[in-house]
C-alpha cells in the first residue's frame, strides 16, 4: 500500500528517480565538503597556515597564490555557506520541492568560483550530472 499526496504521487519513494539521485548528490557532497571545511577552516584561522591533507596543502590554489591566507579564509567561509545551502537544497529536492532544484542550481552556479580558485578538477562533471538529473525530473516537482 502506498502513501499518496494530493496529486496521487507516492511520497515515500522520494519522487522521480532522477530527482532522488540529484537530491542525494547535493546532500552527500554538500555535507562531505562541509565536514572537510569544518576541519580546514579553523585550522587555518588558528595556525595561520594551510593544513596538509593527503600530501596537499588544503586551501592552496589560485586564491592563495594571488591574494594570500586571508582571502582563503574568506573563500572557504563562503564555500561553507554554499555547502550548507546545498544540503538544504537536497533536502527540499528529496521532498520533490521545486525550490530545492532552484536553490541547488544556484549553489551549483556558485561552484566554479571555488573550483577555479582552489584548482579542483572534478566538480564540473558532477555539476553537469546534478543539473541533468534535476532537468530530467523537473516536471515531477511541485
């Protein structure tokens, strides 16, 4: 027996499979980045140096090279806010809310600042996947 909303959709399933996948990506990746930032950001603020993670100075990249440590702190703080919003977008999207797709798109659009600034090669492909999944399930959102 399924539980249906006012439009007859099964609300226990999380909605359209593409929307479910997009919401999981937003929540898992947003929370993962935030957990990392919750370690890196205080470390930088307290020690005034970049921590070494997996042999790489976390927070290094174009922003650090061009503007220094204070700019890295500002950019990482902004990134933490974006990641919290991405998690919120994922929760809304899981509930088949259109505002989740809108907020998710905004957080994805903010991503290139950080990808370029910190030299991250893989997020653009993930962003394309997330946007494609949201587009595929757009009509199922309310």
